[in-house]
C-alpha cells in the first residue's frame, strides 16, 4: 500500500473502495376479493367492487395456502373469498396466500316466487322485494334440518345468508307460513274451492278457500272425502295462504 501526501490531501493507493448497493424488492403484498380460479390463475379485485380492475397471480404446488392459521386448499378460492397474497414479482407466482370466507349479507322475509336459479323475497325491514341467486352450492334447511330446494313453497318464511360479492345464497333457512283456522257454514262448493260464511271472527264474512289434491277431510273425526262437503254443513278449516290443508265437517242437521 502506498501513501502519498499531496498538499493537505492524503491519497491511499492499492485499497478497493466499497460502494453500497440497494437491495431490490423481490416480493409484493396484494389483497382483494376472489373473482375466479381458472386452472392455475387466481383472479381477484381490490376491495369488494366487482367492476374494479382485476389482478391475476399464478398458484402452484409450492404456494402455501392458509385459512385462520391452518393449512387450506385451492377449493377455498371461491368467488367472494378474501385473499392476502405474497407474490414473487419476477415470476408472478403466489408464494403465500391467506384466505377467508366471503362476506355475507342477510335477507329475511316471505318467499314470493322461486326458480332453479333465483328466489324472490318480500322483506319487511326494509319493505322491499329482493332477488337472490341460487347455485348448486346453496344449502337448504327446514326447522334446522338439512333439506332441499324441492321442499320450498311460495309463502314460506325465509332467512337467507347471501354472498355479498356474488349475490348468491349460501344458506336458505325456511319454515312454512303459519296456519290459520276458520269456522263457518258452507254456502258453495266447486271442484277446487269452498265458500263459507264465517261463524268465527270476523263473523258473517264470506270466505273462499282453495281445495288442493292434498287437502284432507274428516267427519266426526273419521277420514272422509270431499264428497261429504255440501252446502249447509258446518266446517272448521285449517289453511295457509288460502289453501286448505284440513277440512273438518259436521253435516247439516235436518228437522
């Protein structure tokens, strides 16, 4: 090593200078709401706005997926699920993903109409008519027991858990509407209806009730048929939404 003094300056020769280098960032954090998982491509939007620009990352066998601190699988990436992603900037591959269940909204009210893909519900708080989607993944329960869409009837009371991102029901809990009871005297009978003058409140009002193929009939507590339902008979009807489930008949007494 050679040291030279030039004027008031000290020069050192033979020693390499060390230049600090900045460490480039290799990963980044992303978060949002899952739109889809197609093949190995996970697509999501920032926040919960479905119309927002999408971001895609690649998931691989090396991607570590967790949910609530426990290992999870790619099946957790359903539309609406919340994700926090650590991505390799160079490869666009996800290194780690934390996933949580979709945010839910809730709809309660009376079923107005339904199809294999949708429910129309009249709500009371607020008063409105709401349409909710139905998918093959939608679960149904009646009185807290597992059921199916085939058991739904117009007029049922519903409480629906809805994926707030997709507006598709995740769980539909339903119960039949409350039964009503009427006493009165038969004034007319058709193939599908019975009209009665009420002897129960409101007394004297004419009320027409629909008779369905499933309507049951009894006379003096014994099973009978609709043929026993004649003008002048006293009846006690159990009905829901205007359709009789049971008609109890007391024949008109003649002097």
